[in-house]
C-alpha cells in the first residue's frame, strides 16, 4: 500500500511539474526552464549562461548581452564592461508590479550599457564600441572583485564601469560584524557553506533544495512565491511611520548605538573602490565608479507611481533604515570623491541626476526605467569626455590592446 501511495504521489508531482513547465514555456519562453543564476565557488552565485525569458537574454558567457563576447578582442574595438548589482543588470522593479499600472519589463535594449554604446558609436564612429553588461543581481563590490579575477579579466576590457551603491550600503546598514566583513555577511553565505561542508541535517535539506531549484520548475515557482522578507526585518521599528528626514533622537537607544556603529563603517566603500581600481590599473584597464541614485534621496519631482514607491519603501524599511540611507550615502560619496581625487580615477555621483526630471525614472526604490537608464548613460558619457575618451581613442592604446 505504501508503494502504491508513493507511486500516486510521484505521478501527481510529475503531472504538476509537466503542467508548470508547459505554462512557463508559453509565458516566458522555452529557455526559461533553468534558474537565472547558479551557485559559484568564487562569487557565491553567478548569472546562468544561455538563460532567456521575456525581455531578458544572457549570452553564452552568462552576461546580459545580446551576442557572445570573444576572448580575443576584435581589432579597432574598444571593450567596456559595465558591472554592478540589480540596477546595473536591469531589474525591472520589485515594487512596481503592484504599485505602477504602467509597469513593463525592461528589455536588454533598455539598459544603461546599450544606451552608452549607442552614444559612443554615434559620437565616435572611428572605433567599434562594445559595451557589455556583466552585472549580476544582488552583487556587492567584493563579489565583482572576485568576478574580475575569476572571469572578466581574460576578456581584455579597456574600461570597467561600476554602477554600485545600494547593495553595499544595505550590507553596511545591516552589518553585525566589527570591523565590517562583507564576505561573512554576503546573502546566502550560510546556505553556500551548508552545501560545501555538509555535516548537519540542514545541509542535507539545502543540498537537495539546491538540486531541486536547478532541476524543477515546480519547486522553483513555489520557492519564489514564499515571502523572503528583507534583511532589516528584525529591526524593532520596521513598519513604523517615517518622518523624513529622520532625526537620530527619534530612534530607540539600541538603534541609535547601531546607527553610530554602522555609520563608522562608511569608509569601507571607498576602500573597496580603491581595491578595484588598483587591481585593474595593474592589468592596464581604466576604471570609472558611479554612485547609483536612490529614489528617496534623489530630490526629483516625483511622478505619481514614484510617490507610491516612496510610501511603500518607508513602511518596508522603517525609521532606522531611512535614517541610515539619509546619512550613509552622503558620507560614502564624500569619502569616495576624496579618494578618487587622490588616486586619480573617476567617481561620478549621480544621486541628483534626476533633480529636474519630472517624468518617471524609477521603477521602485533604486531600479530605473528605460528613460532613467538613458539619462545615467548620458551622464557617464559626459564624465568620460575629459579623460577616459582620449585614452580609449588613442592609437597607442588601440594598438596595445589589439595584441
């Protein structure tokens, strides 16, 4: 009887798996059966090569880019890698589906890297421009540093542009290590170690769950619909009303102490920028670092949907987190600007790039619309004009990188 019941249950699960696969293939395309990312021994996770669903396409190298990227760079080609987290990758908004009636998916053609490549090709047709999106959802800068050495450097980029801020700030804001240890506090770190060093019942469950997530569309669909919460959900003030700007004395004594401790870790950001610059300078690669804008700090005239995003984000995060955003980002920008001036590399602060733009440029608290991406690309191009473009266009550099 037990065997019969197991056969029946197995048959039902197989039928459900087949049904979910058929629905997903019809809605999102046949190449959407696999997850968009996999565990990675160097960077914790990586974008899956060849993944494709409506509006999103990964090439054979795992980059969100139409067309493969060869190891050998074609002659007369300037290769630029555009790195970062979900805003650089082109996430289409975590709040917008429920709060924005005009929500639409961001296609590969709507991203910062594509707009930048078009601008460069239009302004400087004497070179072939290849701007490649190598960003990965949820990445922080220390993961991009690992990605650089494990994957990216072999492709001989001439310039790397880093579009970061939100994820690294979130790590510092929620930090419990002192001094700040980004590797220890990388999301999914405990799950990764459970799989690598299996010695508990939790490890057994996680290894099987990881296999099921890779192989079963049904399991992945169910898992994706389970609320994950946010990393600040344990904060005592989550869900409380936010009156911006948040005054320190409105926080509890415990949260005031935590705020002071984590604000003191702001210097990590400039240090990590310096590490990336020095690593790439050693390889002969130029660098640009771009601080991404945050909706609540952008000082832009808010479109109706953006007002709803702000209200939802305030409720989701609570006064402590909003206080940290309001104070941490300016301090990070100040320290990174000083470090870039001293180190002789480019840092672009785009916090207020939408200050006079009344149209919608955000799809939630930090992800951007196609128009927002286009404006960021234009700002990056303007920054490139004085120093980076002359270096990229030089005959000496072109002949050196073509070898």
